């Protein structure tokens, strides 16, 4: 770890981290009480005081109702927010908690509540305290789950969710710097034991990071890889946009029926594989009612589709469907030299 990784964040550096948010009318800070989010709150409050005209800041803590300590931690965040002159709200995730997929469900609930809080105070952005360490862990999680290029781009500095912009100003900052910043300021923070619970994926991967770092796979290099993959992903998206326009130009005399997408099969087959995958994903996710489609299943579909296109070219102008398959609530068919994607008929319920 370099010296920069353990040095407190200076006032000038904090100003640079938040510079792109100066013109926002109001911001919500997502603060759980852990070191990352407490540092976000402290740095944002210091940045706000340095500006002549600054966004209004509101601190929001989400209590998932999963740990007894959560209520006390929320009150401690409220106390610190008051010392910093910031309003605070605690929002609770109510209702039955799922027995499986709890981290994902908790994450969905947290972002939904944060978006509601942002709308309530007229905030354009919700700021989260994701760090470079979180980015490295996210990349590894998605790598091991078999994600494609888009997934391996990991978290973006800015993204949209429920009509609110999620901003991650600390995404290139190591956690150690945030801890050093709080220690210099003599500010305490909570320790969430679930961050070390091997029952969850992130803590297990976190335990692997020192071993990976010894081989050069430290958080800096992993986060840099995610940035490079995001850059490549953006370039492929531009290519996919161009390919869609190209296929539409080929279809001037073959307008698709309402509620479906249609491609000339031979023109589609000539495109690069990654571009074709994205066009299929876009169409299936837009028209299917059971999505989003899994990348692996779309890859399998494209392989079957390639074989069907080759067979149809040998059979020449047959109008009978050469392929008919459903995926993620979309019906994909090949007939008359064209690929058609439309909503699949609703499945009949058993006993209905």
C-alpha cells in the first residue's frame, strides 16, 4: 500500500471529490454509521461549509431491522449529523424479510427508501460511500458469477435508479484513507459484524483480497481493470447502437409488426458476436415479461440461432419457422430469412 493509501483526505482533495455536485439543489447522504459513510458525511459537510452557495444536505440512515445494534447506530449518526449542522432521517425496512437472497433484498429496499427520501426533500442525487475496495470486491463477485463485459464494468461513478442519480464520489478512494481521515478528526464509527460474516459472499471475497494483493491483484489494480472494462463496454454499446440503425436501414420495405422487433437474418449473422448478443439482449429485455434475460442463456440462444440461420440459407426461401423458442418471456423465431422477437404468450397456470 502506498503512503497515499493511508493519508487523511485533505480539504483540497475533498473539494475535488465533490466538485461535480456543486450545482445540485439538494443531496441525500446515505450514512449507515460505518467508517466509509461517516467519512462521506464528514467530508461532505466540510465541503458544503467551504462554498458560498452549496446544495442542501440531508443525512438518511436505513435501518433494515436485521440487527439489534442498528437502532443505536442510527441514533449515533443522528447525533453526529446534528453536530455537523445537518438534518437526519432514519428510514426502516418493514415487512417480512426473505429467507434466501437477503443481501440483495436488503439492497433493493435500501435504494428504494433512499430514492423516496430524495424525492421528499427535492434532492437530485443520493450519495453513497462505495470505495475502491468495494469496487474491487464487486468486480470479483461478478467475475465469479460469470458476468459479461457490462457486469465486469462494476459500479459507475454516476448511475440512475428510480428517477434519482446515484453518485459515488469515493469510488476511487481506498477505505484506509477514510479511516485515517476519521481518526485524525477524532470521529468514531460503528463496526458492522456482518462485514466479516463468512455466510455472505462479500466478506468471503474480502478475506481473499490480501492473498490476491500479494500477487498484484490489489484493490487499485482491480478497480483500474473495472474502469478499463467500463470504457470498452461503452465503446461496444456505441457499436451496438450503430448496428441497430444499420439493420433498420436494411428493413425499409419490411416494417416489423407492432410490438415486435425484426432483423434480416443474414445481415444480423454478419455482425460481431458481442454486438449480436447485445441486440438480442436489448430486444428480449424490451419485449419479454420475465426478464432480465441471463447472459448465458442468450449465448446459448445465439448459438442455436446461428445453426438455424445456416440451415435456412441452405433451404432458401422457406416461409415456415425454422426456429421458435421462448426466453425470459419473449418469443424468438426465425422464418422467411428474418428473426422475429415478440412477447411470448402468457403461460397457463397449472390447474387453470
